[in-house]
């Protein structure tokens, strides 16, 4: 099981590095363009939420966070920090797609969001004992 989780961690890191690199490069060279991500296919609420995030400073933060977490997931010592750091992003991505993108309008966009979210959830769940120890340690200090 441990080997499977390591493989999933590396796959997750590769996906985040790919998304982060492509997204950061695109935002730096062309600025944010909703048409490039297929956002125009979605409903107005979903488009408005996504555009508000990506056109603000949060868009740059999300892209750079993907790069940072992807690098952290490749390390032996700090991968857990990257996993916890990305957890709020994963929850947000998951909920936005479930609440505002059902049924999926753009299967590729929906699938990529679900894969990133679910990989994060699986890896955090697998390491739930480490999370419990972290919370207990934080509570006693």
C-alpha cells in the first residue's frame, strides 16, 4: 500500500507541476483568458466564480501554489506540508465542481478538477494518523 501511495503522490505532483507551469506561463504571457480554459461553456455562476478568482491576485497565487506544492510533493521530507497546504484548494475545487458544474458541461475540466481533489483527499486520508498527531501536538502546546 505504501508503494501505491508514493506512486499516487508522484502522479499528483506531476499533474500539479503541469497545471502550474502551463497556467503560470499563460497568465504571464497572455494574461487570463477565459476562452483558453473553456470557461465560456459553463453557466454564468460558475464563470463568474472562476473569473473572479483567476482575474484577481488569487489567480496568480493558485498557479504558483500548484508549482510550490508540486515541488514539495516530490521531496522526501516536506511532501506532507505540501499536501496539507493544497487541501483547502482541493476542497474548493471539489465543491465548486459538485455544486456549480453538475452535470459536467466540459468533461475534461470537470475530470481534471476531480482528479486533483480526489488524489489530495486519498493521500491525506492515507496519512490520517500523521494528521491526528499533528493536531494533538498543536492542541497541547
